[in-house]
């Protein structure tokens, strides 16, 4: 059963006569007749009858097969057309995040985004807090997580505070501080405190806290890699002030111990920068997901 014969059959039905169908297909009337005869032989039935020698109508057999041939031919045309359409390029939503924060939060955020928005790609780039805010303002990034909130207003972005992340003091389980019920800043005298990047906003905040509480005598080691920093603390080489979300797995597994302080540490505010032109449903999903992670 050839496609051209089915096409001839459908055109005769649409135009109402063999001659009109031939003209529409730019072929001769005898050719239309041959194609209909070939189709009828293949089906072993008569598809058309002529009224008054001119008007062409469907037989009962023709009426039965017409809707199936019509639907099938529509699907065939769609299949041909879809191959001629240019492929749709996936939409890219660029996300920037700091390394140590990204390790903890981005897998869960990306999983939600992949599930809810399969037509999008979400390339991720590691940036410092300052780079993130600059990139968002310049339109180089669409979503950014940062510790810095700019007072400048920009029509192309929105800034949402999603959390005040708690900072805590951690040590190895067998460290002497792990036995204390409460630790005051003065108890940390002569301890080796391992800090993450002296220019980091949280590090500056912790150093200010220690200075206000008259802790002057302590050893300080700067490490710019959170993984190494946590490893050194686990090995008992020092103690560290870190955001709780960064060490939540180590606390659960018992590899690190939270040291209770007599005075609360200042929290670290976390801001979410969003390109104002992002789809509203996407913005809502990432805001709510981010807030839930930091609760």
C-alpha cells in the first residue's frame, strides 16, 4: 500500500472529484484514476461511486477507511515537518556559588531544578562572594549565592535574604574542649585556631568576636580549602569556627564535635541574587528550596 495512493484517495474526498484532486496534486486525471484503482485492489473493495456521472462520493467501504487514512496521513505529515524544524537549543540558567557553600547545598538544589525544569540547563561556576555579586549585576550570571548584600538597586535583579546561617566551634572528638559543657572565649587561649581565608566575611566576623571578648593569645593557621581545614580539625591539629551547614555530615557521623559556647557567635547572612527576567515559577522554586535547606 503506497503513500501516494492514500494521498490521492484523501485528495479526491477533499476536492469532491478526480479532476479537482489531480489539479491539486499537479498530476493528470488518468494518474489519479490509476492510483485509486491500485488502492482499491490492495483493499479488495470499491472506494468511490459516481453520482450522475460527475459527483464522486464514498462507498460504505470508503467511509469506513477514510478516518483511519486521514489520521495516519496527518501523523506522517507531522513526522516530515518535525525533521525540517531547527532543533530547540536548551535554555541555560547560569548559577554561581562559593566552593565550600556549593558542596553542601548545590546537589540538592540542582536535583530539584533538573526534575522541575527538564527543558533547562543549569551550568554552575565557582566564584568568590565579590565576583558573584559583580557577575550578577553585569548579567553574566542568573542566580548567585553570596554573603554580601549590596545596597545598590538594580532593575535587572532581585536580592532575597534566605538565612542567617549559624556559626559554631568544632573540634576533634578526643580534643580536650569536647569534654566541656560550656566554653568561654577565654578558654581558647593558646589554642590553635584554623581559619578559612582571612578575607572571608565570616572569618572577619569571628576574629572581631574574639577580639571583643579579649581573646588575644591564640595560634592562627590560615587554610584556603575547607576540605583540608576539616581534615586538620579531625586529626586534632586545631579547632575551627565554621558554618554549621558545612560540617553537618561530620557532626552526624561523629567525626567532629560541636563545642558549646557561653556566648553566641554572630551568624552569617546568606543572600540569593536572581536575574529579574527569570521565569517566576523558577524563581519561586529556588527561593523556597534554598530556604528549606538552611532551616
